[in-house]
C-alpha cells in the first residue's frame, strides 16, 4: 500500500468520524450530507464525464502547493471588548506648582504628605504630571509624594540654564 493510499484512507476515516460527530449533534444534517455523498459517488461511478467534471472542480480549487486543504474559513469575529472603567478623578486638593513657587520643595512635600493616595493621584491627573502612566503601579504615598515633588521641580526649573 502506497503512502497516497494510506493518506486517502485516513482522510476517508476522518470524514466518517466527522459525519458521526455531526450525527450526534444534528442528525438531519448528517443524513443530508450522507445522502448527497452517496448520490454523488453513485453518479461518478456511472458517468465518467461527471467524474471528470468533479476532478476539474477539485483541480480548480487546488492551491499552488498541490495540497487540497479545507476551504478558507473566515476569521472568527472578535467580541467587542468591554469598555474599560474610567476612573473619574476629583479636582486636586491644591496646585503643587503654586505651593512650590511660594514655599519651596520642603513645604510642598510636607503638604503632599498629609494627603491620601487617591488625593495624590487626583493632583497627578489634574496637573497631567504622569504622561507615561508611571504612577499607576506605585502603592505608597511617600513614593508618590517624592515623585510629584521631583516632577514639579523639574518642570519649574526647566530652562533655568539659560537665565
């Protein structure tokens, strides 16, 4: 038995298995497909012209690599992603830039130290200090305070080299 014969027998067995699975789910569809297949096989045995026409259809569908695969299946539709919950932020307790200009970095750090993590994040969001979303991972208030003071100082001192 050649490898082509073996391959064809495996394909026939796979088709039979698929038909049995379909029969378990939808017996009417399985009977319809089995009946159509039986009629097509009987006609192809009876008429060489019909068999040649079937072969012509299969050859037209055969890709360039010579292997007849399954018909192209459209990609499954992606479910619409659930919209991410947007956190609505409250206005910041105060403007850190004003406090820095009036009192300096030490006083700014002291005033920020009195706030909760959420209030610190409100200030960050309102002043748009975190364009790279770095503070979303930070969980300690002290780290957020140091980060805000650093960003405010950097922004306020920007360009001071030229003064």
